């Protein structure tokens, strides 16, 4: 049958729960955008699973460019 994605989360509940748990723990680190600190370090965690031999286990980490912007004002 037709499966519909749930807000970008995995169809398999086990992986969807792990995605959410990892995202929560990553954001608790306080690293923030560009390593400057903050509440949001990661926007999403996506797990794709396929049978494979451990010697060929593929892992990918994608880092999106972030423009460091800062502004100061003296009043």
C-alpha cells in the first residue's frame, strides 16, 4: 500500500524514534550554528537503513553552510 511520510520522519517507528532522540541530544550540546553556541545545533536527523556488510557500512554527515552574522549597537 501507499505510505505517507510523517513530517519527514522515518516510516519505521524504531528509526523515527531514534531520529528524534538523536536530534534532541545533539541540540542539548549547545554547540549552535557554526559552533558559536545556541539552542539549535542540528535541524534534522535522517536515518536510512539497508542490509550491508559491516566492512562496507556507509555513513554520511552533511553540514550546511552558515553565514556568521553579528551586529552590535552602542546606545
